[in-house]
């Protein structure tokens, strides 16, 4: 950026100087009385010839002057010289004087002023000798013009004033020209008001005598005065009058001048598009009439116009053309070098900027143009900074600042201060940066420059974002960034706006609000792409990469930084190369490529030391510490961390100290150096304690908790674990709107590399410690909290657009207005029961209203998921105890279990690396914990084998079923017996979600034969006490067309789903069992069914449902017409009247390679989404049973369910037992099944079905 106003005035001056408008010299012919008697016939012939030639010369003089054509003037000179010879031979003194006058005018037009003066003095003498006052007045006028053009202003005034006395009475044309030339003399002496006075008098006379050429000259001159007075509105008004006149008289030079100065006037008014609109035709004329100097200036002005219009490629193109035309013109060279330097800086080519600006600086110093010198120095400083040459950048900025102050260029002064502040941030000097930025801001406000205000505020935000703890208030980064954006928008500079948006991203990253940081980085990236500015795009890439690193998405970070590194290398910016190398090293650590991580970190360190950048050196040493830690070289890791800490202390970077201290704490902890670890952890917390912003302090808190746990000091350990979990929860509030993948990455991100601790492990460690201290209820709360976070990470929407906070109340009111109006009408119609009592019109209206309500629900859900709203809700939940540790939790839990009246207990298994913890809550006392000596690896291996056995009908699953029984049930058998348990409410953990608890075997019978099993997602999400509707009404739909198949990509693989052979029979069986059943098959089973579901207490879908490891948008429910909805779509359904949703042909664990299992969150995700729709419970299968077993089980289920006092959990249990026992009284024999003898006793047929939610 440069001082725009100064550059514009310079361009204007150069242009005006280059145009050098001559006053049009019109020959004035004085009528003469013919004296034929005194002349011979030969003389008469010569006189006639001279008169004819004289008229030809006058025409050429007029035409050449009007059209600025020197070739015509030269022809006129030749003719007048012939006329002069003839008239001298004839002794025609009066004719001789007239001819000499015109020859003088021609010489003036040809800018040959000494010759003009010589002949005009001769003419003056003749006119005086003859007493010809009119001729004398013209001679005096033309002599004055010659002296004015030669810059001899005092002599010019002497002759022009003499001429004025005569011309006032003798010649109106001469008088107008006389006044115009007097004005030009005063204009040249910077006496603009006096010049304007004469110009306006000249214009009045020119209009009076209707002389368009003189009008053109007068308007041109008046416009120049207004230009000097910065009255651009009047400049535009005058030159818009001038332009048609110039075209009428075909004076291309004046037309070019009018267009050029209109272009500059519009530029001054910041109407850059108009500036280009008028500049382009001016350029065409300049080339046409071969005005190379003017062409160079117009090209330079257009180049700068395109620069301000953010078309940097065109700016470069035009500025280079201008330089090529006038390479030796110091003014043109410096102005174009500035344009090119700024453009190259923005386009990421700082080396080219330096190559141009250094010679331009030498020219500015040679010509002693201090103002241009300061502009070049500040632009040059930016180029050096972009090259990573910080010492040269600082030197240039400081020199530019001194000159800006000396020449009182306050805008440049403010800009230089802001730039120095940015440099100080990069040099780990945030306090000094703040001082510079505040001084810059003060100046910018005084001169009312939004651009520099924005730059100053960006610098302030950058300082607080880069060193939040050093400056003591991370939130100020966000506050200043929010101030910068509107200022940048007011400046109408997309480049500056993108910078402000990027700084917003950086500021939110500083306060660990990754969601907003990513959103703003993407916004800035879009702006950078629109204006084709690569460095802006790369800055956005860096910010995105930093966020992905923080969230644990290392591959995405590598992809972004690798692209960025190519640019950094092309731009030869060693600092950027160092930064990219350091980011790559962290990402490579994350994916486990330790050698690449080491190489990248070492490269970054070498580059940082090469350019003497202490900040990058500190960061590089920290990265090296991380790499050496991953390599197990803890001594070198400690050495690197200590070196990083030393630099941080030297430059007083509290942030650097905090980071290095946490790393040292982790390393000392790993090496068993407990005292040192505690000491450095507490030092790091002393730095972060000053702010309430959720930061990395949880790493130190968790580290201390781990140490105190190992020191057998549970009280201190629990205190620090609680603090760590609280801070993690604060950070999770800030990422709730991000994609589930990123939320999950945050949970799985390594927070302590030395001790291999992930974020999720901190929850489990805390729960583990609480269990060991017999604080079972509190442990259960921590586990429930973790499950909630896993569910939300799996099922939450990706929020891409930020809704303005000011629109919050307006948005919710509009939605509520719709919802209330629709709800009243829908409630009235739905009260008409049973459904068969409704008229067709009423039923159609209900469908319409439900469709509309579904859309309203979606709008409302989107509204609630706007970052502002979701953050407020989360904070409210923390304040009120929702989804957090609640001291009343135990009492509430016992009360809920008692009210069930199902003799129920709650079983919460916790899978730890070295053991399994079983937490059992009963209605009659505090929760109980039992420890099982089985490792996570051994447990998961058995789970995988058990699932494989269960899915193979000819296998014997009892071996693994009994092994798992020994781990999951045997340790709590006495507890179950004492509580007289009949129902187990089960909240499985990890891969336990892939197997049915009902299929465990005690050596004599299956667990389902002893207990009702009721799965839940998380205790705090489950309403156990709502009773089902008294009358069962079922909507049963089936995808039974075996000729139809649909292929869908799920996760990493593609799957083909075909119509289910027994699905139709399954629905027929339900209809024959339950009278109030509506059947919907195949094509009729489409997305329209969604709006009928809420009319029924049970919705039964005999169709494919696939629950995929990974993303909810990959999990689907297939309709009979071949279309499908994803699990993401389900959350917008309204099933508030539905007691039970049944999906009888589900598959889980899809999407990965065969045999690979995730953590089962896709199963919980289904139950979670169904509960969010308002439905009380769901039955789903863990695998598909497609050969009649499902039909058999469902026939039994619906036969048993209507019986008095039979709960859904009991009906499912009895149906499963019926298949196990083969009790033909319990279920109807199925015809045409493929199972030998209709034997469905193998768990393959009955075990996959699990009940999730309210089992009543």
C-alpha cells in the first residue's frame, strides 16, 4: 500500500506537463482597401497569388492548431514564407506585418519560441510604423504567448497586458485568447484563483462569439484549476462539457486531455471503474497522435487504477508498458515501480518487487523527491518482509517512517507504524507491536483513513492472537479482529477484507474456537480465489492446516501445507518455507511418519537460524522436541524443549514459555522425574491461569492428575482431572458446529505424545480413578458425558454458514409464528381418532401440514445449530448442570430405576487398556463397580470372534459367548441376584456395541432367557417413565421387490441392496396379528411415508438399513422405491406420537474393510437420532437375517406385545425365547423358509435384534 493521494497528484502533474497544451493560434485578417491604380498588372497578379496562398496558410494554421498536427503547421509555415517573400517584393508593409504575425503563431505552435519572438518583433515594428492598432494587438499577444511558453512570465505579462488594452476594443477573438493566456501565466505561477478569473472571462467571450475552439481551450484551462484545487466534482462537470466540443472541432489532443483528466478526476473520487472507462480511449488517442509521453503517463495511471480495482495482473501489464515507453523519465519510472512493487508483493512475487523498487529508490533520491522516496521505502519494506529478510524490512520501514514524518505524510506514517508492528509480532515482540499499532491507529483516525485503521487493528489482533498469554488477554484478538472487518469493508478493498477475515480466523484459533476459525479461513480463501491473489489463499491454507492439526486431522493438514510449500519455495520466502516445514513436521508426527517429521523439523530449524528468526527457531525447537519424543529419544527431546524455553524467556514470550513447560512436564513425567514434572506443569498453569479462555491448560492439568494418581494422591489427581475435563468441555463447545469427523478427530488427537495420551483417554483415566476410589456415581457421570460427546460428534450437522447474531431473535420469531399456526391446525386434525374416522380431505391436509412442519423443523434445527445459539445453549447446560457432573445425579438415578417397576439395574461397562470396569446402578443403593482383569486388546479380539460366530448359522457361538459372560456378567451375578434383577438397562462401550448382550451364555442358557435386555445410548438422554399408548396402531412397510436392486457407496466400499424376499410376508404377518395395521409395499413405500408415521404408535420398516462406521451421512434407510434417506435426514423427522420404530433388516459396522470394526458409534447414532425425533424407542438388528428368521421373530413379537402389562422389552425377550426353544405354540410355523426344519434356535436368527431407549 502507498500514499494514494500523493501518487494521484503526482500522476496529474506529470500528465498536465506532458500535455503542454498550446493556445490555438488563429490568424486574424484585417480587411484592406485595394489601390489598384498604384499597381501594375504583374503586381496585381502577384498580390492575388499572395492573398490566395495566405488564405491557404491560414486554413492550415487553424487546422493544425485545432488538431495538434505539427505536419500541417509546417506546411502553413512554408506557405507563409512564400507569401512573405511576395509581399516584401510588392512593398506591401501591412501584408508583410500580417504574414509575420502568422509565421510567429506557427513557430509558437511548433514550440520554436526564439524564432517566434524574432519574427513577431518585426511584425510589431511594422504594425506600429503603420499605426495598425489591431495588428499591433495581435503581435503583442503572440509575443506574450511565446514568452509564457518559454516560462519568462514577467515578460509575458508585460506584453499580454499591453495587448489586452488594444484587443478589448479591436478584436474579440484576440481578446479571448489574450485573457486565456493571462490566466495561463498566473496558473503557471500557482495563482489559481486569479488564473480562474481570467479563464472564465475568456470562456464568456468565446461563447459570445461562438468560437468552439476557444471554448475548448478555456474549459481545458478551467478544469486544470479545479484539478489543482482538488474540486473533482467540478473537474468532471467541466470536462464533460469539453469532451463533445473537442470531438466537434476534431482536436484529438484536447479530446485526449479531456478523457485523461476525466479519468484522473474519477480516480480521485474513488470511482475506479469510470477512471478506466475514460482512460482507455485517452490511451487510444495518445497512441494515434503519437504522444508517447502522454501515452506513458496514461498507461501508468491505468496500471494504478487496475491495482486499486484489484486486477493485479492488468496493473502489472500496464505499468510495464508505461516503463517501456519512458524508461528514463524519473517520474514515470518511480510511479510505475511503485505500482509494480505493490502488485508483485500482493501476487507473491516479492523478488520482482525488490528488483524494481531498488532502482526506483535510487532515482527518487537522485531527484530529491522525499515523498516518493518514503512511499518506495515502505513498499520495499513489505517486499523484504515477504522474502523473509526481516532486518532489511525493518530498516526500510524505519527509513520510510522518518521521511514520512519529515514530509508530514501522515497516512504513510500510519502505514509504516502498522507494518513495523506486524514485523515485531513475527519477532516475538508483541508488546512493541501493540505500541506501534496503537500509534498507527491514532494517526489513521485523525486522517480518517479506513484502510490504515484496518491495518492497525489487524496488527493489534495479530499481536494478541500470536501471543495471547504474553499479552494476558486472548479474547482481545477476537475483539480487534471484529473491528478490523467493517473497516476493511468500508475501504472497498477485497484484499484488505480477506486479510481481516483471515485475522478473524487466526484470532478464533487463538481462543481455541476451531469452528469459527475454519469458517472464517474458508471465507477468506474464497475472497482470495475471487481476486486471484495467491498469498491470501496460502495464508488461508495455513490457518486451515493449523486448525486441522489442532483437531487431529493430520492428512488434511499435510495436503494443505504441501500445496503451500510449493508457493513458499517459488516466492523464495525463507520464513514461509520454515513455517511450512514446521507444520509438516507436526502433521507427520500425527500420522506416525517419524523420519519425515524429523527431516521437516530440522529443515525448519535450519531456515529459521539462517534468517535469524527467533520466533521460528523457538517453534522449530519445540517441534524437534515432539519428534524426538515420538522417536523415544527423551534426552534430546528435553534438550530441544529447554532450548525453546530459553528463547521464549529471552524474548519474554509467555506463550512460548507455556508451551515449552507443558512439553517438559510430559517428558519429565515419562522419565519418572516427578518433582521436575510437577514444577514445570504448575509454572505453565501460572501463565494460563490469568485467562478464562479454554486453551491447552488441560494438558498440564491432565499431566498433573496423572502424576498425583501415580503418587497415590487421589484427591489431588481428582482435582486436576476435574479441571482438565472442564476445560476440554469448554473447547468442545467451540467445535460443536464442525463436521463429525473433525469433532471425532479432536477426541482422538494425541495431547501428550511422550505418554501417548489422547483427549478421549483423559475421560477414561478420570473415570478409572473415580472407580478405584469407589466414587462410582461420579465415574458413571463422566462415562455418560463421554458417550454424549461421542453421539454429538457422530450425529451433529456440519454448519457452513454463520448466521449474524443480530438476526437471531428475528429468525426464531418467524419460525415460531409458522410453527404455532401450523401446530394448532395439525393438532385439531390429529385429534380425530382413529385414523379411519378422518375424511380423505382431512387426511390429505394432515399430510400437507406434516410436510410443511418437517421443513419448519429443519429450519428451526438449522437455526439452533448456528454457532451463536449452540454456544449459548452449551454454556447454559454447563451453568445449569445439564450434561455435566451433577451432585443430584445419584438420587435421580435411583428414583428413575425405582419408578420403572421393572426390577431394573443399569450396567455401564468401561473398557480400559489394561482391564474392564463394570459399573452397576441399582434402585436401592449407590452404584457398584467390579474390576475384570481383561485387556482391551483381548476383549476386542473376543468380540470380533463372537460377532463372526453369531453371523454364521452353522457355528458354535457358545464358547465365545461363555467367555464374554465370564467377563461381563459373572463378576456382577451376586449384585444382580441381590437386586432381584429382571431387566438389565445396558449402555455398552466401544466395540461391545457390535454384539448383543442377550446372546451371552452362562453354560446353561442364554442371558435373554434370564433377563430382559434394554440398550440405551446415554442415561441422561433416556426417558424411562413414559408409558406406551394403550391402543397399538402400526404402519408396516416393506421393500419386498426382489427384482429391484440399488448400489450405494458406503464409507470405503460399494454395496448392492436388493428387495428382501421375506419382507412382504413379514408385513402380512404383522397385519394378520394386529388389526390396526396399515401396509405399504414397494413403490408405495417412498419418502412420502415420513409424513404418515406420526399417526401410528409403531412404525415397522422391513427394509435395508445400513449403519456405517464413520459419517452419519453414509448411514441410510432404504425405501421400497429404491430411494433412501441418511441418518442425518432422520433428525428432521417428527415422531412425537411414536412409541416404537422397528428396522428389521439393519446391518452395522459397514464401510470398512472386512473384519474391521469401529467403536460402534453408528449404532448409538441411530438410537440417538430416533430419540431426537421424539420416538420413545427403537428396535434394530445388528446384522440382516433374510431367510425367514426375522419374519418368525416379528410374528412372535407382535403376537406377544398386545398382551396386558407386556412391555416392549419383555415382548422382544419372549419372541427371542420362542425361537430359541422352537416352541410352536409360541409362534406360527413359517412356510417356505430355508432353515432346516424351521430351526431358528441359533443366535444368528434371534440375537441381532436389540431394543434401544424406553423399553416399557
